[in-house]
C-alpha cells in the first residue's frame, strides 16, 4: 500500500514539472494538474468515508449495536474482529485528535 507521504512527494515532483517558466504567469498546464490532484484527493476521501460508514452500519447489524460504555474489548486477541471493537470512524477521529 502506498503511504500518503509517497503520494505527497509524487504530487510535488509532478508539479515541478508542470510549471515550466516558459508558460508565463498563467501556468495553465500546472494549474490543471494541481486541480486534478485536488479533485482526486477529494474523491478518495468521499469514497473512503462512504465505505467506512457502510462498514460500520453492517457491523452494527451483525453484532447487535455498539457495546455498553466501559465494557472491555478483546482487541489484542481478535484485533478488528473483536465484538464491540471501535468503529472505524471513531478510530480515525481519535487519531486526528492526537495529532492536532
């Protein structure tokens, strides 16, 4: 799986090539390439968000809902297959809160 830092590096390298000095102050080709990468990122975010929401709803149906607050989870032995594990969006939200 490609790491996000690799994608960011690829983006910046392609933008260096896309903004030649001969295209003057408008830089049409570079602007189009930059916009395309931004749209691609947005599409990937929307697809992954929809997938996580679908998967969380499916797991809630199969497992009968979220576990009661404070219930210990067996995530060390069963990993993501542990009944009552954190929802995927909860995990992402927790990770983002610890980064910022």
